[in-house]
């Protein structure tokens, strides 16, 4: 399994358990490994203020990064 996908899975476990700040940390690691779905989830986190301060600019940036990598949510 690719490292980015493993990091994404760790992030999603943290999200399900309500540890949003820890989830964002792992989502960033997965995004650094070019995992498109991690970028999508970072966009969601910034858009909704989950584990980070809400930022429309960051939400759009991460969502676009996800799309550029081929994620089709």
C-alpha cells in the first residue's frame, strides 16, 4: 500500500474518533505524499473549520489540488 494512502487511512481513523487536529496533521502528511483524497479532505476541514481555523482560501486551494491530481468527488 502506498505511503500516502496509509497516512490518509490514519487521518480518517482520527476523524471518526473526533480527533480533528490530529486528523489534519495526518491529512497534511498524506497530501505531501501526493494523495488526492487527502487534499480533498483538507479542503473540507478548512471549509468547515474542522481541526483548523476555517479559511475559504485554504479550502479552495486544497480542493483544487485534489482535482488537479485527478480526484473526482
